[in-house]
C-alpha cells in the first residue's frame, strides 16, 4: 500500500464519525501488543492551550537529554505533524531535533492496524474511528521508537477520549470552558469532570484554571485518585517584563526555582500561562526519575515554535494567523490583538459547523471591522461562508464572502494599507490551508 493510499484509507474513516468510549481502542491496542504500556506519559487536557503546553514541555524534556514523543491534533499541512519525536542534537550548542513519523512507518503500522480491525469486525465489534486508529498508530510508533516519555494531547474531553488509555504520570488540565456541550455536558462542572477523568491514581495533576467550580472538581478528583495537585495560580507567580511583535519576556517564581528573563516567541499573555504550566510539568517530571535542568527549561521555552497560534507571517500590512475556534480562544485572540497598534482590522474567517460560531463572531467583530468569510475547502465539516456572513450583519458593517483562502487574502491585501492588521482565524483547518498555500507559493 502506498502512502497516498494509506492517507486515503485514514481520511475515509471520517465516515465513522466521533464515537466516545474506550472499549474499541483498548481492544485494538491489545491486538497491537499494548504499546501504550511501554512508556510514561504526560497527558494534557483543556479547552484551550493543550498544544502549546505540549510543545513547550516536549522541548524542555528533549533538551534535558530524553527521547520524547509528542502527539497533537489536528495537523496543519502534513498528517505526520501529529506524531513526532524530539531529541537533543549533538554538538557544542544543543538544539531541538524534531522528526515526524516516516511515511514508511505510517504505511507498515496502518497495515498491521487494518489486520487488527478485520479481527475486531469478525468479533462483531464496531469499526474504530479515525481518531482511535490514529491514536493506535501513534502509540505503536512511539513504542517501536523506545521513547523515554510521551507528551500527549487529548482529542476531545478526557474521560472517554481514546488517549485516556495512556500510562500517565502527570495530568495537565490547562483550563475549562463551555465547548462541545452536546457531548461533554451543558454545565462547566460537567465539562470539568470529563477533563478531570484523565487523572490517574498516584499521579501529579497540574491545574491552570481560575474558575472555582472547576478547581473544586479537579481537587475532588485528585483526592479520589490519591494524586498530588499543583495549582499554578496558587503555587507559582509570573510577570511579563516586555513584549513586541516577535517575542515576549517574563519571569516565573515557583515553589522550587525562580526563573528570570525567560523568552518565548509565542505571543499573547495566555502563552506565558501555558509556559508556566509546562514549567510545572517539567519540574514535576523530576518526581518520576527524570533529570530536568534549568538550562533546558530556559532554552526549551525560547526555541519552541508552534505554527498557527498568533503567528506573524508578514508585515506592512501585518498578517497574522491564529486557530481560535471557540469563544474562549476568540476572547484571547481579541485581547492579544488589542496590544498591537494598527489602523484597521481585517478578519478572514472560516468556522466548522459544530463550533459556537455566533459567539465567536460576536466576540471578534465590531462595526468598523472588515469581515471576509471564506470556505474551508479541505473538510466537509465547514460552515458555509454565506451563513456566517448573514449572522455577522448584526456585528459588522463591512462584510464580504469569498470562495477560498487565496481569493480572500488577495482581496484583503487590495483593501489594506501598510498600517492595517489582517488576521486569518476561526479554524486550524483554515490556518492550515493558508500555510500550505504560502509554502507552495500559490498564495
């Protein structure tokens, strides 16, 4: 089976939709030799910030000399972005070396998975979903690579997410907001419970939430599992010391160490909070026989790159992309934009059907904002731009509909002067199409 055929097989699995529960993935992994039992895991859940915490933590662990697996979703351009291994380069100046899963390994492991799925179907079981199979692919690859630790982001929720079979030593819950309420529950306490269910017996829990109901839920689950709770909002102090369009610097005062003049290229104060969560996770890895150095923390943070998260692509006019796809991340995006000087704000927006698009538009748009709505061509889950445009009439007087990201960007540049800000947002799928177009020089 060729690599394109393998990707087609995976993409066609979208037909099976999203089904929660751990039975299928447990059986599938058992047929593959239970690869998830062969390494320790830092498991990360939360409404926003999971990926940022994952990349920060993985960079720190790699620069401490460990072979680190990192599993995130979705990908932006290349499917293999989801499954990568980070190590430390050999030389005078240590650098992070990140390698995606090779295409040959995707082909061979998926071939094994297809045989396992055939056996499952012969037992009368349901066909595994896309996410279950990709998770099995990732765990099998990481076991074959003999990694020291996996940094793993949940897909949705936590309790019934396919990743929740992992052997976690640290559970990170970044924050909790109202999302996927049709699946995770209507109340913030319901969603907090779903995410807190990634906590395992005797592990360490790193919490970043400021909402008391969420804190209470996480604390209750922590006690039930006899785990150790680290609440960064009570045990850490941090302060931004400077920022510009390229970097921001800050200091952290923790219960173990203090770090001055830390630097990250990811913009927005929320990324500083994500960095603090990563530092807390890295420090607590030491409880499980990992030797995490202060130098690795400092360098790991500064070298971390996470595309599509308030990423500056060009200047004059300023072009930024950000994958904000729910009300919470939309608020953070708007707050981050407010710290930048510009004349006019031009949004290019595409949103998936299952998202709370009405609240996203209400948060992002104002009467003088130019709103360009576009198709997301790479998925059938995209909301039609005409629907978004109709909804946006309540919030903006400047609304345009374009067929794709390329024509949207062309229109935006025609309208913009050098002091304007163009922001592509609403979905990581749309951001991925933008970045792929830039890479292929068709945008």
